[in-house]
């Protein structure tokens, strides 16, 4: 059993911290910007809540962070009440936020300056994956630190891999989002086409999902897409944030991402329809407006 802190209890962090307590058997203290949510977590999982990130992290062996963006991440790590104020030498800071590779490298250096180790570890699998403890975790950092952290991360993961040095986890997550953007747009267009053609979408998907066109998105989103229901999974606002990170990184490294840039614009159209909190399969809505 390790002493663990978890910072950020959103739709992902709340269950992830719970798995660290229940499945991992760790001594877990949480912090959330909305204190009521931290109190609710502590009551549900018989854990503890702290009033600041620094107090949550004090004396911990592992500190996990899962917040919204680069600025949020800096605030809870290197900010006035950030976790690096109190983390002890030899402890490990594990960042599950989907953020830039630049901030990952920045935090790696800031942590090392205090004798603390750092792993950038963004996740994939959505809310359902977090709740079921079967996330895919893409890590960047030093191999020895990864091996130390992996048994703890396993509490909420199905797959954990070290992709390379600091920032590599975030770069891998960017590839993940590039793939998803293209797949969801293709599925949206296929469903739209099939409905216009008068086909039974359920029958069609039952056949084509068993062939080369099959994907997780097809299996898990085609029914709700066909019904015009977009209240499942990852929100459009968050996908646009992620694609913004991808496109910024592409400008730096010279990658050409025409499809990703186009789908990002399409998600902008969905936002204009009022779909900021709809899930990413809502690309169909802009085709049917």
C-alpha cells in the first residue's frame, strides 16, 4: 500500500481515484477545486479530502493529477498551493491530464529540480473506461520511474505503456485523437448516407462492423448517432481542446494534418449548433441540420 494523492475529480478523475483506493488498496487523499465533490468522493470511498493540492500531496509516495488544460495543470503543480511545494524527494508525480508535450517537459524539469520524478500519462477510454478501470495509459518519462509507477497505475488501467522520454505520452495521445477524429467523421458520413439511401442502419452496421470498416466508434456509437442522441462520452468542447493541442504541435514539428484540421472546424460547427457538451459522435448533427 502506498500513500497517494489525486488532484482533480472530474468525470475521469473521480472514478480513477476510487480505483486507487478500492482496487489498489492505497491510502488516498483527494483535492478538487469544488470542495463538495472532494467531500462526496471521501464519503463514497472512505478516503480523505484536503483543502489544497499541496496539503493533499504532503508526504505522499505518488501524486496523480487529472485536470482540464495546461494552465490548470500549472496551477495545481507549480502554483502557490501546488503539489510540488510539499512533495517529498523520491516521490512520483503522474499527470493524467491531456495536455501539451511542452508542459509535460516543463513539469519534468520542475519536478526533477525538487528531487521528484515525473511521468506524463494521458489516458484513453472515456468515462466508461474510467468507471470500469480499463483505461489505456500512454506514458512519457524515465524507464525506472515508469516501472515504479506502473503497479499503482494498473489500478485503473487495462493497458499501460512507456512511449519514450517526457512528453511522449502526450504525443501518443495526440495520435490517438487524430485517429478518432477521422474515424468519427467517416462514421457520421456513412450513417448520414445510409439514412438518405433508405437503408436500415442497424442491419448495415451489423454486417459491415464485422469487416474492415469495423471500429470501436462504430460498435459503441452508431446506435445513439442514428437516434440523434449525443449524451454519451467525451464532450465536443474537450475534443476541440485536444485537437487544438494537436494542431499546435503539428505547426511545431511540421506535420501536415489536413483531415484533422477539417474535422476540428466541423466540431466548431457543432458548437455553433449549441452542442458544446454533446459527445464527439455529434458530427452527424451538422450533416443533418
